[in-house]
């Protein structure tokens, strides 16, 4: 435990939904829900306006629609979120060499290791300056927690939401935690929380008073000892700069169970290609290919195959996933498929057999997708089930995604169906735009990449040294101290 609150936790506010509101002027101040939009879709993030109706992350989208029928429901745009996340992480990297990302929108920073803070006053200034910098560069807001440990810094940022800063003075941890629910502590999920509630423990103070021996009796040695220390405010975990990914994977849940075996194989090939794209984006390779299949009855099967060496070759991953699929019975229907790669490495060992096979195939005739009878030929016997026009439109024009029209410029998809796609034409810094409807095959309309949320962001290349003193220092409405 540190004597100064020099561990910072940043948590962007309703990140996906806030990014969508920043990109779409017509949605600002309105309820926005980002997630899967099919019958089995799940909410990824809800804006604060949507949360007032009871919508929250991990909720089925169908339930969210019942609670907030007038909200905007959008498919995630991970290209945009990754771009904004990279901008935020670059700012954090200017504060310290010890930055521990937890997700696209959340990270710990060791301010002491960066030499930018060594007491409460300097830590607060840096925290406020960081919030200013994030707003200037991305147009979004983030909440900051400052404390002498990672656990308390994370609790502080949660208490500061939205768009706030909370500093917990070292020595006040026990007093602060005492009245809080046991669920606020790391490792206390619904099951553990219910177990503790049945034992008469609902607050952190209850855990502290119960003592280590009682918690060990209830939860086991490792969990009981750890939980008792956290209840007393103790947490000496360091900020770890490198959190190495152990695997890369992608998965899809289908609106309707897949029964056609060839369609299942096509989806596995597509997921394998997406998985390799992520693998290459991370500049990694992997040795073990994993296939995940969730069947109609919710039973989930996982199969894996270890290759002779690491690879990032999409053909090798596709072939391995296809071999794994052959050993899985999909007769009753498939509701979810996933392909992943584990055993990651920073280098690639080429698969000589796959390479040789490719060289043999190259001189002879058309590619696989052009040959009759292969998966790419929909007219061939045993081809995948035909998608309806609505399914094709939803796949090509996902709600919320960017488009460009030769006449009307940049816009985003409000919805599609019955052979039509509705687009609102606006940009992040424009007024709310007009809505127009086109045929789904309009030759002037095409998908586009997201635009920057801030057209001319403030240059923070020399930050933090030259950053002017924060506008919201101690005593202002932007920051708070506990106790």
C-alpha cells in the first residue's frame, strides 16, 4: 500500500454508446444501445439516457427493446472504438511507462513510476489534466480514480462516474469501504455475494468484522484470505505494463439455428479468417487452433488441434478448424460458432505442407471459390442455405455503420429491410442531418470507414510537460476527495 494516491484508474464513460453519440449529432442526449440486434443479441453498452429506463450491459437486446422501445439500437463499430482507444492509451503512455490496459476503455497507470506525481496534490492535477486531454483529443469523457492501490483506484473511478474524479486519501480506506456492498470487491460475483448474504454479510464492514478464519471457512483458504485483506483495504498488486494476451478468438451467435452442414462449414471458414485478421493486427502467431460449437440445446463443445509450429496463415487455420468441425455432430442445429488461436508467439513458423499445397494448386485452373461444386458456388449441389433479402441487407448494411453516397456524402445506416436501406447523412461536427432511403443495391451507396470524432484535435505531443494547469483543480466541481 502506498503512502500517496499515485495509482490512477481511468474508465471511459459508456464508451461504445458515447462514441456513437459523438459520431452522430442526431443521437446526442438520446438513449443509445450498442450490441447484437438479432433475437439472441446482447447489450454491450447503453448510454446514460438508456440506463434511466433500466437498460444495462449483458442484458438481452429483446428485453432492452421492451424497456426502451424508442432508443437507437446500433451494431458495434470496433474500428472506431479501437482508434479512440489507441488515442487514449497514447495519452496514458505519456504519463508513465507502467500502463496496464484492462480493455479498450479502461486502464491503470502508475503515476509515481512516470515521475509526474508523488503526493495527493500533484496526483489530482495530473488526473484533471488527463480528463481535459482526453476530451480535447477524442471528444469523449472519462472518469478517474486515484488511490494508493489498484483496488481502491478502480472503486474510486466507479464512484466518480460519469465524467468525474475521486481521490481516496491513503489511511481512509477502511472508513470508505465499510458501508459499501460486498459486491464492490474484486472476485465477489453474484454467487459469492449470495453465499455471503446467507451468512449475514452484506457490507464490506461485515467481512472485516467476521475475521479471516470465518471467511476461510466459508470460501476456502485462498479466496477467504484475499477477501479479508481487501475488506481491510489492503491491496499490494503492482501495475503491470505488459498484459500479454493468451489467445485471440472470434465467435458469432446466429439469429436462427444453422442446420445445413455446408453453411456451418462456410461460417467456420469466415470466423477463421476474422480470427487471423485479429492475430495479424496484434502482430502475433499461434500454435493451437480452437473450435467452439454451441448446439441447439445449449450444450457447448470445444475442440482443439496443436500445429507443428506457430502460424498466422489463414489457410492453415481454416483447414485446422475444418478438421475439428468434422468431429462435431451438428445434426440438431448450431446456435453459436467460434474460432480461436492460443499458444501465441511473436514469430511465425511457416507450415511447409500448406505452402507446398498452395504452390501445387496455383498453376492449375481457377481458385476454389471459382470452381463448380466448391463452397463459393451457391448454385452447386449442397450449397449453403439462401439468406433472405432482409438478412442480406442486414449483413451488408448494419444499423449504425458508416456509408458514403456519391451525391449526399457521409452518413450512417438507420435501418434496412424490404429491399431498402435508410441513411441519415451527418458527420461528427455537423448539425443533425437529413434522412433518405435507397434501394439496398443503389450503385451510388457504399460502406465507408468511420470519420474521426474530432476533426482537429488539440496537439498533446509534448504533454504532460507543457499542458496548462487544469481548469478544474481542487475545490471545483470536477474533482472530489474522500473521506
